[in-house]
């Protein structure tokens, strides 16, 4: 009986314990260096909460294994829901760029402009033994008074991951894609404002 107990105890001790892991979508350090030459405008901007496709409106990371088939990782989660994480990402970029004199996250009093967005897809794709990071985002720069969309930008990118790329590699690539999409958008916003005669 003692021998059975020892064997059972040994098997219990060697069993791998699975824990949930959480991943962040955050501004890559290399992007920060591109902000030095931005023009600052004396305007107030609110970055509102983003919309998101319902299939991705959760912290579980989505895995696409076929064109119309989605699964979700049980142990791999986003630390923040993607709709909020991407909106926070845009806010962080605006703050770092110092593009505007005042930037608020969510709703503030009497802003000049709004930044809104729609996360259409944010997922890992694994098809035919290859893995990809996929991000599809739509972004709008809106006149707060008239609600007219002044600058619209959307991008749908799928990037091949390294053969041994784990979830940290995947989340880092998602951050890099998100940064690239947002940087193009904010550069277009800067160009639009610079073209106005009253600036």
C-alpha cells in the first residue's frame, strides 16, 4: 500500500499544471522613435471606445482553423478586451506623438474631434501547418460638433509567424501590426489638419 501511495504521489508531483496566460497589446518601443517630428495642434481630442465584431468581443484569443471556423484558446487570453485595448493603444500613440494639446480617453467636455474605431478581426490563424497574425481595423477621425468623418482609414493585414512562434510572438506581432495601422491613420490626420488654412 505504501508503494502504491508513493507512486501515486510521484505521478501527482510530476503532472504539469496548466495556468491561464494573459497577453497585452501594447505600443512597441521602436514606434516611439517615429514621433519626434509631429506637429502639435491646439485642439482637444476624445478617443472613444471602439466597436468590435461579436466573435472577438472577449478576452479569449480567437484561433481560426478554417475559413468559416473559429475556436478559442482556453489557457491563452488577452489581458484587456481587444476593443478597449486597441482604443487605449490609439490614445497612447496620440499622447506619445503630442499631436494635440489635449487628449482624453472616452468622453470629456466639449472636444473638438473624436477618434472612433471598429475592430473587425483580431485573431491567430493556423491553416496547413502555418500560423498567422491577423488584424483588421477601421479608424475614423470625426468632427465632434458635426459628427462628420474627416479622415477614414482601414487596413486588413495577415502576417506569417515564425515556425516556432509561440503566443508571445503572436501577441508581439499583433502589437506591431496595430501600431503600423494606427501610425498611417494618425499621419493622415496630421496631413489633413496641416492642410487647413486656419492652422
